[in-house]
């Protein structure tokens, strides 16, 4: 409570002074332009994350559906892999290879789609920033 009063007194004691109106306006315009650039960057980043989430969702749905169809259409008697052994872990892996493949491949496809989409969006952002730099150079 006391710190709030001290801060209030400190702010009330400050009296800003402006020497040159033109210089102040130039500085203010420059700072507003900097804020606008940061705001545009944040908006592009948020848009990028939204696009990435939609792509990941769609690829996950498609790959999950494809792996489920593959899992249901393949014969149960044949495992996906065969090590010709009776060791405990490898035997468990053989018995559950279809389920593991059905879980692993959609995750792998979704991860790959996210990486590809991230690279595409990076390229688009670089192209956009190069166009902005050119437009600033023209001004």
C-alpha cells in the first residue's frame, strides 16, 4: 500500500517537457511504426500457428483413418513384423506390431506434415518480409 502511494507521488512529481514539436512528432512516429511492425509480426505468427494446427488436425484425421482401415483390412493371423524368436520383448512386439504400426504411422505422418508446413510458412514469411523491405526502400 505504501509503495503504491510512493509510486503515485513519483508519477505526479514528473512533469514532461517538450522542446521541439517536430522532433517529438518524428520520434513518436518512429516508435509507432516500430510498434506496428511488432504487431504485424505477432499477427503473422498467430496466423501461422492456426494454420499449423489445422494442418496437423487434418493430416492426423486422414492418417488415423487410413491406418485404421489398414489395421482392420489386414489379416489378424499375420503380424506386421516377424523376428523368428521367442524372447519376451520381441514376442510381445510381434504380437502387437499391427497396433504399434497403426499408432506410429499417423504420428509420423502428422509430424512430417507439420515440419513441411512450417518450412512452407517460413518461406512465405521470408518472401513477405523481403517485399516489405523493398517497399520501405522505395519510400
